[in-house]
C-alpha cells in the first residue's frame, strides 16, 4: 500500500508560510530603507545611525551591568503597578459586572476616564508618593486599572447564569463565588484586559521615568538622548520593544482557551 503523505504546513514541501515570508520581507525592507537613509546624509549626522552602529551599541548595552540594574528597577515598578492596578481593576470589574445598579452608576466614568492620557496625573503622583519609585508604580497602577476593570466587567456578563445560580444554590460564600465561578468563567476576557493593562502600565512607567528619575530604562533612554548617543538610545528602544513583545506573547498564550 502506498504511503500517504501528510501535509503538515500551509503547503507541502514549503519551509515558510506566505505570511512568514511577507513578515520577513517587511522587516528586510525596513532595515534596507533605514540603512539607505543613514547613508544618504539627508538628516542631521547620527540622527539615523547605521545598523552597524546600533548593533555595536546593542552589544555594549547588553554587556553593561548597569543596564541590568536599571532593568530590574523598571521591571519591579511595572510588576508592582500591574499587581496593584490590576487587582483593584479586577475587584472593581467584578463588582460592576455583578450589580446592574453599580454598572449604570459608575461604569460610564471608566469609559470617559479610560482614554485620558494618564501622564497628566504624574505631578499629582509626585506630590503624593514622591520622586522615587512610588510615583512610577502609581502611574503604572493607574494606567492598567481601566482596561482590567472594563474587561472584567464585560467578562462577568459573559458568565453562564446557570453557573451563578448553581453556586448560589449551594450557598457559596462571596469568596467561593469569586474563586470557583466568577474567575474561571471570565478567564479569557480578564487575561485580555491584563494584556492591555500590561502594555499601558509599561508605557506609563517608562514615561514617568523619562520625566523625573535617576534610574530605570526610561531614565537610560532620556540620558542617551541628552548626550546625543543615538545608537545607544536606539539600542535601548529595541530592547524595550523586544521585552514588550515577549511579555505580550506570554500573556496572550495564557489567554488562549483551555483545551
């Protein structure tokens, strides 16, 4: 009997899918355009450094122990801000989703305040928490609160009412309802909210570090800018972008439906 060939990819015998090839082509095109612009001299010298200079700066940055100390500071601020803001947002979202009265009374404010640039509140954070890590953590917490709260509230409304009635029929406590019914039932929308919250918390924390700080990745970026070390600044931006993509991919993987 002849063997049956199984097609494991988008096309038999193809190593790369068309989508992957298109992504590679886009990246290659961007790099070629960047290098051409760098060599053209159309912009002020070193504003668009060559790829070789950026690669050299990237290697020097990754070999510098000070970079990892500042990375630890920023990571701590983002994680703690996400924990505080995400925790409060989750509690608020559950309360709004469980009560039609609270939802109608307070949820519109979340929609109005959510898109507001949170950096405008940074002077208030400085007055309340000082110029140290506290104000950066507060910025991260404030930034991630809104997407987590709104996603959790929407997730609460997606829970099968039968599951809620079953929990109530067994006279489950509030804590048991949250841990056994609400959180499992709203897992995907909540994790999507956390993914969005992580992104805006990172932005808020880094912006705060560029405004007033003497440590952190945002501080390093603005320091290189002030010294006009463009290769070093771009190297840091590449690292921050790579870390953000990796964290986003991790949370997105956790948000996938359970099988």
